[in-house]
């Protein structure tokens, strides 16, 4: 099995949609799948951050990122992604790569597809001279514990290894570190609409103080 990560183009739209149909079947609302206009906006605005993973000739996964300035404000997915279009939120002169989406076909999970996409994002951070990679990470296991603890404690217990979370535990294995809990990040019943801002630092900047920075 070989995995190749390359930029996606408008010609990949049907394949990208097929990935989302498989990964997010009903009752997930079709209205939340990528629209052709959004893919076109990604390709036009920041083509380097639009990535597709091809496994033995099959489009098996994709991810979308943009550049932002790490500045200290709580935010939602809609705000950071410009409602999925990135035109108005992408900052070419920013200092951080922000991942707004990653999707893998269920038939190709546990085959290193997501890991390959994250490695490609890290390489993009380094190649572009950015300070870090950021993402709003779902915590789908939180709803099982929310009656006994707040989200910050849940995240600490996942980090310590006491709990396993389908998404956050994967992020930790990719070398990302939780920074802060974001309230009302995205409609998500399992995460109670919360997310955790996670970070991977460019090793070239790892020893520099952060000051009061945050998205």
C-alpha cells in the first residue's frame, strides 16, 4: 500500500464528496458536506493547504488548512473557517497553520491515511516558516463524563492516559498538545459543542516564549 499526499483541485470534487458521504452517512446532514463552491474557494485562496491522500490510486482522505495569526481570542469553527470558505479568514502573512477539516474513508481507516495528512501539514509548517500547526479538536468521549467533570478536567485525564478519546487521543499520538477548551466551537452532541485547541510547534520555534498568544 502506498499513500501519496498532494494538493487537491476542483477536478477532485466528486472524489472528495464520496469520501465525505462514506465518512459522514445519515443522519449526518448533507448540508454540512463540502460544497463545490467551498472547494473552489480553498483551491483559489490557499491551494497549498488543500490536501488529498491517494492510496493505491483511490482518494482515501483529505484535509483543509489556512494560515492565521495566533492572537489570544476564543473562536468558533465558523469564524476561523469563514463558514468553510476561508476567503476572509486566511491570512497569508500569519504565523500559524490552522486545520479546519480532516476526513478519511471508513474503508481506509487504520491504514495511516490521517497520519500521512498530519505529517504533510507539519512539513508545510516547517517549509513555510510558520511557528505552529493548530486545530480545534473534537472530544466525542466527553458526553460520557460531563455529569461528573468539566471539559478541562476531561482533557487532563485524556492527556494523562486515564481516559481514551477517539479524536483527542489520536491527536496526542500525532504530537499535538492541548492549549485550551473552546466553548460553542461547532454543533456536536458528543462533544457538547466544545473542542480543544491543540498545537504542534515548529521545532525551529519550540524554545521561543509565547507571551500572551492564543487564537
